């Protein structure tokens, strides 16, 4: 599951995630596009917010057939 698919599955906007985690929506966008990764201290709060595990969050999406 990618950061993008996890966020969409949780029904949250980038702005909502940014506000909940005290980061900018631009930072959330960068995680979703692979430009950067969140600080390790944010992984548990992100997974909790998205309703998934850290392992799920860091496992890439399977390619679509």
C-alpha cells in the first residue's frame, strides 16, 4: 500500500493529513510522489491515522494488470 492509496482509503485530503500530523500538505504530497519519506517518528501516527500498519504503509502497491 502506498502513502497515496492509504490516504485515499482513509478518505482524507492532503490538507487534513497535514493538519493532523502538523506538517504541510506539500510534505504529504512529497511522500505520495516518492520525492521524500516522512520522518521515522511520523510512521506510527501516519499508520494510525490511515488505519493500517507501518508494514502495510511501507509496502509498495502491486502493479495493476
